[in-house]
C-alpha cells in the first residue's frame, strides 16, 4: 500500500472502476469507486486497488470542538448529524448530535433551508450537557461543506450565495461554510 494522502468521507469518489478496484473500506458503483468509511485514501498500484485507511480516534467531542459529519434527519429548526470527524481527525463515527438552527426567514417569508438530508456539515460543539451533543453552525467557516442536488444527485456548486447544480440547473439554498465548493472537503 502506498502512503495515505487525501482524507475522505463516506460516499466520496476515489477512482473510476477502469483504473482501480475497490480495496478496504471502498465500494464500486456503475461509474465510480467510493469510500464507505471516513479516513485516508490508500492506493495499491500492484493490485490496482483503491481503499480507505480508517484511522479512528476514540475521542468524545467536547465543547468548542469543530466536528464534521452527515445529516441524518433534517427538520425545520433542528437536524441530526452523525459525526465522522472531530477537529479534523476521523472518529468512530457513532456520535449522534443535534444542530439547532436560527429561525431566519428568507425571501417571501419562507423559512430558509439551512441543511438537508445527506449534506456534509462542519459545526461547532456548543453543549454536551446530559451526554447530548449540541452543535451550532452560525459562523462563516461553519455550515454545509458538501451537498448533492436533490433532483439529479450530482454535487452542487456554489453560485451567488446559493448552490447550483451544473448538470440540471436546479438551484438550492443552504447555510454554507465559506469554503463550500472550493475543491475537496476539509473536515
Ligand atoms: Zn441536478
């Protein structure tokens, strides 16, 4: 195995199947090999395999930590997120947390959509009282770092404070982190 390099999240693209077979912690779809775990990309050129080295830390998130994970449930004022990274280090991925969102209203009095199911979000731990991890995303560097188009499933790109799908033209809103759409996801 080669030296680990890039950090990935579950679902991240690793290679096309013509180039590499799925190795550890990876799976193959019709047109891509993707990660099943958070961790670092490993390429075995001899076996033509690409996989993920899941380097977990058994650290419980504490107040002030920056965490990155995936939205599992999204409601109007709260969302539940599975935490994959704590301060940039992959974790056991079994921490559930809740994001409380400010009840801002966007144009025409419609409640803004801050996060959606499946989004990858960077947040700050604001409370761990009673073992419940509560998160906030009300800082420029916090919010959605990666999202897929809810119409066609392609990654969304940033355009004028909104997310636009370059495949089908669908436009969506989110509370974006300031580095949304600027290359690979930094946990
Ligand atoms: Zn689309």
